[in-house]
């Protein structure tokens, strides 16, 4: 069907506006998505959001959607870690535990006005009796949450990491969602693991990917995934 140029331009403008709005809402990087890929991604989000609204996911994944954490299934890149964490963390849910997370926000959220920490808010709701600790190389001093203490430092620095453990009780859960660089992951693991409770959990996220530009700037080590396998 032939449409006048003005109508086609109007439709294209509206499509671009909707596309940008959805990209902002779900933090989807448009430069990585063709129109077909973008539409396919949005269809997947719509399907998962229907399940969210229907309460068909576990409580932790529902909280991830509420606080817009990419550990859930509605914010790009839709890791879906919470589906697994809900099973792993169930035994801790109502206990007075101590949880530490390294890496507090996605790069696109880091320098926004009024920074937030989606996952810290999620942990607070999910673990009502927990003390939650955060660690990041950026300044999150403007973030104020109950039962939360945030430290600033470099996860590749043993000194910075030991400053954290010196001020905290033994951790029941440690989650490394920091730079994802192999060197940083391994320094953090070696330094922090002795301060994990005997029945605690140490989790390193995104072992399938390391940022090339950061890897190149750090001392050369093997991939953390291979280190753990061996």
C-alpha cells in the first residue's frame, strides 16, 4: 500500500520515539540492535512482564523487576540470575545475615543525577533482617538506605578490600558484580574468601565475559572461569 511521504515520515518519527522510550525504560543499547532484533527483544520483555504481573516468578525476581535490576528478567541484558539466587538464598531469607556486593550500578546508571543502587534495594526487601554492604570504585555517598553501608575503593587493591573487612562482620554472602576483569575477580576472591562464613556463598557474576579494554590495562592472568575449573 502506497502512503504519502508526509505520512511515512510521521509514522517513522513515532516509531523512533516509541523505540527510544522503550530503550530508556529497559536500558537497551539501540546501537547493538537492528529494528528486527529490537522488536524481538521487546516481545520477549512483554512476555516476561506478563508473567511478572501474574506473579509467576519467584519473589526475588519480582523485586528485581520492581527495582529495575539487570539481575532479573526485565532490564537489559536480562541476566535472570535472581531465578537461581531465589533457590540459593532461600535458607538465608529471614536470617540476620551480612551480605556484600561489589559493583553497585550499571555504567549507564553510574553518573545519573540521584544515583540509585537497584540490587541493594532488592536485597533489603528480600532479606528483611540483613545488613547490606556495598563496594564500588565510584562515589555512592549520596545513596542513603537503611541497614546499608557503602564503601568506595578499587577491587584490585588488597588494601581497599581489607579496609572493608576490617569494618564489617564475617559475610554470609559475597557477590562480585564489579568490573568483571579476571585480575580484579581473582584479587577479590583471594582477599575476601577467608572472611566468608563457613556455610556462606561466594558468587562471581558474568564469568562468560570480561571487558577487553580493562583486561588489557591490568596484569595478565588466566580467565577466572578456567582458574576455578582447574
